C-alpha cells in the first residue's frame, strides 16, 4: 500500500515525538507549516518534508492526504476549521478546542462540508484501553464500587509564568493538558455522569491542580490531577467481584484484572504503538471515506468538552479569548494565531 501522506501544522515537542514514531512506517510527513518558517524548515529537513510559508500555499500546492494539528491549545479550533474549509481531513491534538462552543462549531462545519475530523486521543486507539472497556462493559468485575484515577507530575518550574502550561492566552492549565485523560477515561467506561464537581488551585490565572468527582449513582469516580505534585499515573476500578488496575493508563502497555477471573492485557511498544495505532486507524478511516473516527467519535469529543467547561467554570478559570467573546457577544469568534 502507498504511504499515507501527512501535513503537520506545528513543529513543537509533540510534533517531533509523533514524527519520530512515524519514521519508517506507512505514514509519511510530506508537508509542514508553522508561524516561524525557519523552524518549520528545520523540522521539514529532519523528517523529509517540505515547509510552507503560509497555510494557503500548503493547502493549494501541497501533496498530502490529511493534516495533523500539533499547536498550542488556543489555536486548535482555528486551524481545524481552516483545514475543513479547504476540504482537508484533519486529526487535531487534544483538546480539540478551548471549549464546547468552539468544538461544536468546527465539527458542525466538518459534517456540513463532508470532511473527516477527529480528535487525536491516542488512548482510545490503544489495545489495552479497548480491552479495559470490554472488561468493564462485560460486567466481569460485578457492580462498580469505586473508581480512582491519578495523573500528577511536577511539570512546572518554580514561579514560571512563561510556559504554555500556565499561559491563559494559550489555553493552559492542568485540566486541558493532562486532566482530559482521566476525565475521558471515566467517560469512555461509564458515559456522562449524573453530576460532577471540581475544585482546584490556580496559578497565573489557570488551574494547576484539581480534584474531580464524577457521580454515577451507586459509585463516584475520583480523579486527581496535578502539575505540582509527584503522584504518578494510575486508574483503579473496583467492583463487587474484582478490580481492574491500569498503570500509565493514557498510553498503557498493560492492565491487570483481578478477582474471580484473573487476566492481563498487553499492548505493543508503549508510546510507539499508541501513536502508530492512532495514525494508522485515522489513515484507514480517511481512505474508506468515513467522516469521523469510530474509536473517537464527535459526540465523545463534545461530551468531554462539556465536562471540561463545567470543571473550569467551577474553578473560575476563564481564558482571555472567552472574555473577548462574551464582551463582543460573539461565541463563534476564534483566536487567530
């Protein structure tokens, strides 16, 4: 089969991580665009692509099959919309947008134009995650008693206000950067909660730590997220007949089922396998003419954004562009990078 050719928008750390994993596979990076043409050029040389000075130039003269967006959070929706309006299938890094309003607008345009669009939530292309979902839905561990998820690492330099992680204008904060993973994991296993609460601590106008409680009637899913503390990453789901434990759940290489039926699930290659599965699945979807991912459908992206919006509101975290939209009474205005 011929290579599936990708255009990258963005050339930062995550773009490099993905590009390294795609080397010597059926996925080829053919084009790259970024605001700094020199840096885009360096990225292009390293991965055998062509750099473009403008989006329009890339859209009109570039030879590629799909676009991968790996820019800061505040520009995801803008670039995704531009791709769709030019008829280019798009895989956009999480979070797909800053809020549900932006998210819905872009996905509505994609459906109206008949263009493929998906959020790059690699967790749900991972064989281990899919096996965990099957275990839970089969009822093998009985009635759910409790869920505890942790994703906490000291990711900030002391008093650093320059990092994108704590930059309100870039859509920073621990919730959208890493909290999206446990929230989405719980959602994928159990759907939308009956109610949910979040409280956290702020720095520089964004959240840097939170405790999230998602209530499902007979049990509560507790999520702890932090940029400040070293608590690691793990989810433990306990039932009346057993339990499921998944270390490093957002890109797990293993999961353990204990109780009356002890089993393990294993993935391949850790980050390597997670990226490749995501890009291979997306390429196949696009080649088959599908308009959304079967594993990461639009509704799941919209529902997750609804929850993240709710949690940010409870912590009083509002991004500058959202204040501008409110003042201008235009919910559909995007930040233009």
